[in-house]
């Protein structure tokens, strides 16, 4: 049996390789694929960071306001909120003394003071920071006993009808909290269970707000 030698066809040497056009086309396709893959990876990491940011914001704000809930829940009197200069104030009375909430420059703080004709408000304790006012909505809203903030024109809707009235004062806080690039709306409602329709409008703690 004789060995046969394969001879390349006429005009072909068998080692042509790739032309410049082939390389340009392949590089363009690869670049396009890399852009898509890189964009997808960046979007995934962005979603993960955004989710972590929301979770962190919720935890921080939740821990802070749970402590505030315990204090307002046993309030015996709640003042009408007001704005002095660029700062918002809200005072309330508890069995342990007078307390004042202040919202200033993105920080919500709480201070205590003794009831007297000229009370001296003590150092403020930060409850939450990196807060902003939600549009033009006041950060503090107080609903007094007898108010109808939830009354609806349709009776018997979730137990709230045309004649529904509050029996206790309620304090509503509305802010937007920011952690990194994540913004989280905050709307919290507290009920002062030791208040009622007979709670007087003025209290020994009425004079803690600056004038």
C-alpha cells in the first residue's frame, strides 16, 4: 500500500489565518457582549445594595421609634405641634416629667425638662438622623380626642364610619429617611392611651417650647 500525500488545492496554501476584517468583526461582537454582561452585573449589585440600604434604614428607624412608642403611649397630655424659626417642636407629658420632640436640620431628637414657669430643657438625645420633610407635609401631627381623622363617607368600612371619633390623642410622625442612596418614607402613628376627652389643653409642660 502506497502512502498518499494530500496536495492543497490550487490557490490555497493551508495557512491563510484570519483577515483584518475578521478580527474587527470578532472584536466588535465580543465588546458588545461584554457591555451587556457588565451592565447586567452592575445592575445586580445595584439591586443588592439598594435592598441592603432599605433593610438597614428600616432597622435603624424601627429601633429608634419603638423606644419613642413606649414613651408616647403613656403620655398624659400632648401639645399642639408648632414651628419656631426653621425647627419643629412637639411637647408631651408623662408621669416621669415633660418631654419635647424637635426636628431640626434632618435630625429628630428628644429632650426632657421639669415643669416650671421657666423650664430649662435638658440635652437632646438623637432619635433618628438623615431625615427630610416629606414634601410640604408637617413632620408632627396631633389628633385630639373627638377628632375624626379617619371618618369616611361610607359606613362600616374596616370599622370606620361617618361618626367615628378618637377617644385618645394620637401623634403622627411623617418623614423620609435616607441611608446612602436609599430613601424610605416613614409614617408612624402613636396613641397616648392616658389621654381622653377631659384632658385639658394646657399643662405644666406647656412652656418648654422656645418663643
